[in-house]
DNA sequence: GATTAAGTCAACTCATTGGTTGATAAACGA
DNA sequence: TCGTTTATCAACCAATGAGTTGACTTAATC
C-alpha cells in the first residue's frame, strides 16, 4: 500500500469524479434520447445506463430538460467545426450519412420533427448554400436549381437511413443502421450527384 | 313540436352518433399524434380536440394504443391505393411531397423514427422500385444507380419539408409547412429528376 | 486531525396521466 | 309504453415518473 494514489488521479479509477459522472450522464442521455425521443425517455433509464444515481441528473443539469438542452446545444459546436472545412460535395454528403449512425444524428432527427429549437448552426447551412452556389457558377451543378432547396433535398436524402429507417429497411431488406449500409448508400449519393453535374 | 326528428337522422345533428364520434376521435388523434408523436400526446388533448369525453377512447378503441394502431394501419390501405396508379416519376414525387402536409404524413415520419410498425405497404414500395427499374431500361434514368436506394433517396428528399422541418426553415427562411412551399419544392424535385435523366 | 465542501445515494413526495366506475340519458325493440 | 341496450359523461383510482430531501461518504483545506 505504498503507492500514492493521488499522484495520477487518472479519472477512470477514482471513486468520485464529477467530470466523469457528467460525461457518463451526457453519453447515456444522448443514447436514450436518440433512441426514443425526449418524451418517451425516462430519466431512470438514463441513470441506469450511466450506472449512476438518478438524482445526479438534477444535481448536474437541473433536471431532464436541462440535460437535454446540454446535449442539444453541444452539437451546435460540432456542426460549426464541420462548417469550416471545404470539401467536395460528395465528401460532405458522405460525412453527413455517417452522422446518421450516431446518437447525435438521431437526436437531430427527433428535434427536427418535434420542432424543438433550431437544431443546426445557421452558419454551417449558409456556408453550404454558398458553396453550392459556387459549384453552380463553376458549372458543376445545373444553374436552374435553387441552391437552398437543393441543399435541403440532398441533406434529407443523406439522412434517409435515419429519418426513413423503417422504410429503408422495407425497401432494401437490410438494416440501414449499419456502417456497411451507410457506406454503400453514401456511394450511391455520390454517384447521383455526379450524374446531376452531367459528367457521369 | 310536430316535426318528426327521426325522419332524417343526418348524423351531424343527432345527439348520439357512434359513427360520428369515432370519426371525430380518429381525426383528432391523427392531428395530435402527428403533431407531437405518440409518447408526448395526451389522451385528454385528443378528447378535448374531438369535443368528446375522454372515456370514449377506451370505449371505442380500448385505449390510447388501440386508437394509435387504428390510425397507423388505416394509411396502409390509402397507400395501397396510391400504388396502383402509374404516373410519371415527378408526379409520384409531387404527390409524396403533398402528403408531407397531412397528419398522416407526420404520423408516418414519427413512426419511422420511433421504429414502430413497418409503416408503408410493402406492395407500394415494390411497385415503385419496379417502375424505377423500367425507367432505367427505358433510359430515363442512369443505369448504374440502384433502383431501391434511388427510391429511398427520392422519398427522403420529398419528405424533407417534414422530416427536416426545422432545417428547412433555417435554410429557406420560409415555413415549409405551407402548400406554396410544397408546390415550389415539388417543382425543384421534378427539375432535379429531369437533370438526372440527362434531358435537362 | 478537525472542519468544510462536494459528490453520491436511497427513500420519499407530488403532479400527471391513462384508465375505470357508476350514474344518466338517448335509441330501440317488443 | 316499458324494459333493454347503447352511448356519453363526471368523478374517481392506480400507476408512473420527475424531482426533492436528508443522510452519508469522500476529498480538500486549514
């Protein structure tokens, strides 16, 4: 027993660790909210998944709603990061298809339906629209399409495995929530966009 | 007081009318479920909207869940009808965009996210995929696209004003839940499909 | 080491909500 | 016309679930 425990608290092995607890709760909440939506999620389930007492939800986030908002706003920032990088269109879409599989993505879908708070960073959207406009000028994309509506259509299409999960399953006979499916689907979208630009 | 009330019961003016009550409940329920999703919907709200005592939900449908299922299955049939008509692709999409505005449409979106029951008539989907394949053979659509995934992408895109309501609002600055928006958006999709087929 | 502060938990409270009960009235058949 | 069935409602009930309380325990500070 000569080892000094405090030398490297290293979070994971400490008995008490507020940061870790917070993180556990946030992670568990994202999973639960993402799977069932806000209304159907039970705080008890969140706590159980996090392996922690449910009172701590109140302690750290002031309750169910506070916890939800914490998560809802956290992706604002992650989306903002994404906004900065300027990639080819099919890359952007592929990335988008990927987020489909994450808890964040599911949460975003719920929020959209429920009409919660504006769930995406405005700057990100504006940026994407601008880039689409540029591509139009460059002749990559037909000029008679409205860039805003086109972005909307492409985002919606990319989110299909998520928003139309059931229907996707019915059509393809596969489980749309797998990385393999996402990859295949992203390829198809890339192909589609390429056809759009005329240079198949 | 000589008039014989019973001569023409005419539903709407009768004091008691099971059929009418049932219909009122179904309509109200579709609206409520569509707006908030199953979990967030209160039976009290349904009854209030229908202008009827809440106990009648149990009386006629055996409870909240029974009422929900009643509605969830009812669109199966309406979708099946839609399946029979063979229209040009942009017409199909336009029709789809339209349903976006209905309670049925919203309900369908919720069901897809929640992973409820398979929410669309299988025959309808198969039919649409087959038609897409035909169009491919006819050269209307690039042959290297998978018809199933293409259908998925197009349906998802068409449902954008619904599934990405918030985001749509952010992008366009308009309310996507209006007939005007739906019309404009449907036009864009038609245009997009036309570009896809190469004959801009 | 004693004191204080922070973190965690089990048990409890209280509002909400779906569902039930029993009374009441309209429709209907004999 | 009278009894029976059907439809409707107001009031009640039981269960659930979010949030609170107070005790207890670990860590930090003096």
